[in-house]
C-alpha cells in the first residue's frame, strides 16, 4: 500500500480548510437570507463558530467574504453586522430581479421547453392550485407553497439553458426579503394573484409567446416587490426591517430535487 508523502499533507490540510471555509460561508449566508440573522444584528465570531461547530479561523474568513459580497458591514473596533436595507434599496433590487426573470421567461419561450420541463412546471402549478383551493393559507401550507413557488421560478430559469443568466439571478436573489424563498403569506389575495400569474406565464412559455411571457413575469416579480413595500410601510411591516424572520422567509434546496412530485 502506497503511503502519501509527508509533502502532500500541508496541501491536504489547506484543501480541507478551504472546503470548510466555503461551507461556513454558505451556511452563514443562508442564515442571513432566510432571516435567522436579523438586519443590523451583531455577528460574533464565537457564536457562529459554536453554532456551526467549527473553529474561529474559517468563520473569520467567511465574515470577511460576506462583507465583500455586501451581506455584512464591518465597523472598526465593533465587528461585523448584518447589512440593513431600506425600502428604496429593496425596491431597486426587486426591479433588477423583475428584469432578469423577465429575460429568463423570454429566453425559455424563445428556446421552447421540453415535455419533461413542461411536466415539472405543471405539477408545480397543480400543487399551488391544491394549496389555495380551500380559500385560505394555513401555517402548514408554507413549506409546500415555498417548494411550489421556487420550483416554478427555478424551472423557468433552468429552461433558458443559459448558465450565466441563472447564476446572475441567483446572486441577485440571495438578499434578505428579495428572493423567491420569501412568501408574504399574510395576504391571501396577494398569494392568489401571484399564483394566477404562474398559470399565465407558463401558458405563454408553452405557447412560445415570447413577449407575453416576458411581460407577465416582469409584472409578477415587480408586483411582489410592491406588495412587500406596502406591507413594510405598515406598523407591523416596519418591524421586518429589524426582524425579517417575522416574514415567511424559508430556505430552498433545489439541488436536492425538492420540487413537488
């Protein structure tokens, strides 16, 4: 049996640290996106290290990385804090998201979707119909509705066949309160209108009605931003800027195939 030379060990250790650091960065980013770390919250190295079961070294690197990505801000002699966003900034990002996902819908319609892609989208739509059919939204509807919503948006994005566009959309959406993982479930009428949009945009994509698909998706995402903006301007909604966990922001794991079957 061949033994690894001693010279290989430093490289192996370096690779292990790099992998662990990336994992910590990804987990910490998700804690911010899903609202578990509140906007403006002080993010302490020791707390994160204990929470994730790692040493402080990868945590320190992860904090620096997330600050460079705009998720955190660093204040000298005070440390790292989750970046706070005002309503104008959130709407700016929603406008970008609307433009990008509108482009995705147009590209999917231009390219045409496969029968398999159509089947996945239709199963998602049918799941949304089932959830909303009873006329109200219950707490235990949140997880399946999230899966349905993300499944539709991800399905359309994947149907473009454009990896660069998909990555750009995901980078833009990885911000608190902005992604398709956020569900403003308190307002059933908003949910109903949103799901009606799902029907219309998928119908347009299947029909290869390029500009209709693009227009519907733009309105769909931008209206979601307007609904969130209006909610944030209420007394209850203002607290979301301090504690976004009060919004139904839940994580999505598309890579695991977590779509309605």
